[in-house]
C-alpha cells in the first residue's frame, strides 16, 4: 500500500463516493424513494475500491432502455423529517449529478492535500475527441 493509500483511509473517508452514489440513484428509480444513509463506518483504500467495484458491477447490468423507462417517474427524497418530491430527471440533474461532482472534487482535494500526485487530467479523465 502506498503512502497516499494509507492517508486516504486515515482521512475518515466513507462510502459516499461517486460510483455508490450512482448505484443509489438507480435504486431510487426503482423504489421511488432516495434516503441517504446516516454516518457510515470509514473504510480503508481496499474497502473503498471494493464498494466502487460493487457499484460498477450493478450499473453494468443495466441497459439504457431500463434506465430510460423511468423518465417522468417520481422520486421522493427523504432525510429525517424532510420529504421532497422530484421527477426522475430533476432528481438526477439537481441532486445526483451535483452530489457526484461534490464528492469527486472533495476526494480529489483530500488526495492533493495529502500529497498524492494527482492533477486536473486525473480528475477530468480522457478527452472525448471527435474522431
């Protein structure tokens, strides 16, 4: 394990990372309810990688038709005594995507602050150029 990996685990990171968030959004499409969990037990780097892989496997099983079939549906966001109704599209655009980017940016910032050599290209990923 590299020094950067140890530092991530020591920073108290939890499984509220991008891939699990995406899997939770898809689960909300099915149930009609999104209720974020409470404080979760911190994971080490290997544990976080396992959660991400589990979420990726779950997402890979979906077809575009299955996801698109939820267009116009309703998702109720519930946390404590707060309930907010969304269409599935508005839930994704005004909650899930901003939440995804918040967590991805926060993880990136923690890594940078801990001295892990990541940069803008690591965050952005490969460019999708016209071929």
